[in-house]
């Protein structure tokens, strides 16, 4: 080893003291280091606090305990867990570019990351089904979408995600055939989830693209049916007075507005997670040469969805804004606080 190499090694920072097997750190200035930590801590706090408020609102106020909102509640639990048990460790890994918590916890963390991501997308899929019956089959809604059915939706989302996510991680099926590459790049202090070409296609299909296609199909159907209903209601105006027409269409318009709002939530989810799943497919074909900074950026864009959801509820849903005001003003401690006075969305 010549003097130049020794000098370069001396300038390089490592995750651990035993340099020969430790991963190198990315050199960042103190200012950048602190700024990144502040940014990620703010994201984590907003994620945990925002989803806690959604959970508290639905659990406390009786009028919010509807089939749709039970799905929203379970989705908020998912996002809350992302903020509580996934993001803090991901933050340290992203800022320090080191994994300090060992190989065993690396697998647990990767598994939890996968489980919560898949749980979120399947919750949104079932929320789309709920909205389909509310808008397109309103007469069947109360018989088709019951609390036991919602329980099945929620249970399936969680059980399937847990079994699939941890089975894939602990079977090492995602790295079959690329063991030599992993051995060549492995170092102590790294925790990166890598997929071979097979699972680089299968995982995005199972965890993202198939559910998203189902969701998009359902929402397109909702919009087409809603347009047909609007035309039919418009024809009624020629035969009946406007007041009666409003009575006929009021409930349907409310359900359609709710579907549009949930569609925006789903649209944000797609925008946040699509880049990550695209790079998951592409990465094996470019010899896993995606720059770590780009990979981390896409991962955190996906995480940011868990931060966005409660903010979207606050922006779109009057029931959440009113519940939030009662929580902040401590009116939830009053005897009749569970009876939230709703008003049109």
C-alpha cells in the first residue's frame, strides 16, 4: 500500500473502528449533518403526532366510527408505526450512512418497512372498494360493507403483509443468485434491501402495481358512474322542481365528494412510492449502481406519504378539523365530547 492510499484511508471516516471490515461513511459538513437531522426529526414528529390525532379523533368521537373511518383508523395506525419504529432508525442510517444496530435488527427493520408499506397500499385498495359501493351501489352499501367485512379487510391487509414481508426477507429469496455480488460489496455497518431480477419485478407487482391498478380501475368506474348519475339527475330537473332534485342528488354528491378526496389521498400515495418501486425494478439491470443518495431520497419520499396523510385529512375533511379543534382546546374531556356535531363536507 503506497503513501497516497494510506493518506486517503486516513482521510476516510468509517462506521466502526475496525477499518478492514467497516463501511466507509459519507463525508458531510457539520452544518449539513445537523440540518438533515433537524429535517428528519421534524418529519418524524409530524408523522407520529398527526396520525395520533387521526386515531384519537376516530376512537373518541362516536359519529366518526363508520366503516370507512375504521379503515382510515387502521391506515393511521400503519402510518403511526412507520413514524415510531421505522423512521428513527432509517434517519440514522440516512444521515450517518451507517447502520449501527446489527444484522439481525437490519432484517427486522427491513421486514417492518416492507410490511407497513404493503399494509398501506392494501388499505387504500379496500378504501376504494368501500367508496365504490357507497357511490355506485348505494342501496347495497349497508348490506355489503358491514363491520365484519371491514374487519376482514383490515385483517387481510395486516396478515398478508406480515406473512409476505417477513417470509421474503428471512427466506433470502430476494438475493438468490446475487450472493457473490452481495459478498463483494458487504461491509460491517450496511443495511440495504436488495432485490434480484426476479423479485425486483415480483415485489413491485405484488406490493404496488397490481393494487394500484385495481384502485385506479375502481376510481375510474366511480367517476364514470357518477357522471351518468349526474346526467340522470339533470334530466329529472325538467320534470320535477329543483328542491326535489337536490334531495335526490344530495346524498350521492356527498359520497362522490368523499370519493374524490380519498382519490387525492391515493394519488399522493402513488406519487410518493412510484419512484422507489421503479428503481427497484431498474436497479438489477444496471448492476445495482443506483447512487446511495438517490436511493435514500426515493425511500424518504415514500416515507413522507405517512407524514402527508394526516395533513390531507386536515385539509380535506371538516370532521377532522373540528375534532382537532376540540382536542387542542381540551373539550374532549367534557362529558358530552364524544358527540361530535358534524357538518357537511
